C-alpha cells in the first residue's frame, strides 16, 4: 500500500482535526432579540399565583390575563406597574398574554414584615397618593401605624392623605391634630359623612388604600365604586379585624382614576428605611440637619442636645417636632403592634 493511501494513525491527528458538535446549551445564539414593537401598554390591576390582570391603556374596562415573559426572569411585577403586553389581548376566557417589559416606577410603596426583616415587600407601584385609612374607634386608632405609613409614603414619593372612618363613634379632632404640623390632608369617611371631598381628591389619580383589618377600607371602596363588591367583615371582640381583602386590586373610579385596595396589615416594618431617607423627603429640614454634629439622630435632648432642629422657629420648628415623631417611629414597630391603644 502506498504512503498516500495509508490510513492515518491516531497519533497523526492534532487539535485542529477535532470537530466538536455543539450541544444545545453551547450553540451560539443569535444576537437578534424580538423588539416587541407591537406591544401594548397596560396597567397591572391584580395578581394571583403567577398571573397578572392587566387593563389596557385607553381601554381600562378590557382586561387581559398575562404571564411574565421568560426573558424577564424574576423581575418583580406588582399592582400599579406599567407594563407592555403581547399575545392574545382579546380578554376572552382561557386566553393568556405575556408581559415583556416593565416600565421604570415613578413611585413605590414598600414595607418589611418587621424591623428585623431585611426583605422588602413592594406593596404597590406608581401610586400618586396613599390614603391611610384609620378608624376612630372599634378598633381604636393607632398613632404609631399612621406615623409608619407616613414614613413609607414620604420616602417612596407618594403623597399621604389621612382618612378617618367611624367618625360617628368618636371625635376626629384630637387624633387629626397629632399630624397637623405635617400638613397632611385629613378626610372624614364615616357612615354619615358625605364622600364628595374624598371623591374630589381621588378622581383622576392613582390612590392606594392602606390600613388595619377592620377599619373600613373595603366599605369605603364599595361606597366609592358600588359595583366593586369588595368583601367586608366585622371586628372581633378583642378589637382586631379579620382580613377580608387578601390581594391588592386596582379598581377604576367612575370619574376617572384608580383606587388600589390592599390587604389589611397587622405590622408595618421599616427595616429598609434610614433616618436620612426620612429627612430627604423634607427639603427644609434636610438643609437644617447639615448644621447638626456628626452622629446626631435628630431626636433632640437628651440624646442629641446640640441638634440644629432646636434652633428652628415657628412652623418649621413644629414641623421638625412632628418629623422627630416619625424618626422615633422607625424603632417602635413592636410597641404599636401589641398595644391597640397606641
């Protein structure tokens, strides 16, 4: 046999002769990704076990059920998010669209389970107002909860509004006075109170409702939107309400805008918020804090005898005093959760 036709021996091969067939996982992927130019903007109005209800922009009465697209991975999607959806947008039963993009959030309301839990839970996104619903009696009002909700609203860029229910059972003046120096709007929503002021403030905006179980959030929603048919409950003999809203849901208002009814809370942790975050929401006090000594907690004497807040005058000083209450609330979650009189 001639040398030209002799079979090549194993040691005659080198790495240039090796041809590895790529497996499915190692094959080069195309750099071209779908741009989803046909995607339609929508607002997330509900969430349930990996499925999101979305109201299409320009047609809020038409709802589609969507899943999160694979390319989004674990990107969180919550009620209030603005998203882009593709697929079957007919809204017919048993159809499913896909969420392919989540827009940057303008505002966000977050909380933790308690002050030792580092995991942040996003309650709602893109709300313009936070309606803090508090009963004046049955269950008794809790200043600590309102202070914590105010902190979360200020830090998240949401305008807070205090809404007092069951005003037929107690005088609202004393409780409302505790927050007067923060210039927080106060609305009455008792059974005998007209809802025109509430409607006027909510119409045309996205407003989230938050409050303890049993304070009347769902009752208020049903008065604002009779067709909403939100479940309502009663307060137990120990002064605690039971959960009737188990998932956040956005409901369109008859005159435009949305209300987002959230589940009742029994604890409102602020582990993700620092005193600097709170002061950052008050430009005038944030500037005054620059004159404080290093390490000042801004709580005043005896802890901070040289705090610059004590040199302020008039309304600004009263405002600083109110903000000190918010700063103090950062460390008092357990106290108000245990004591219904707080």
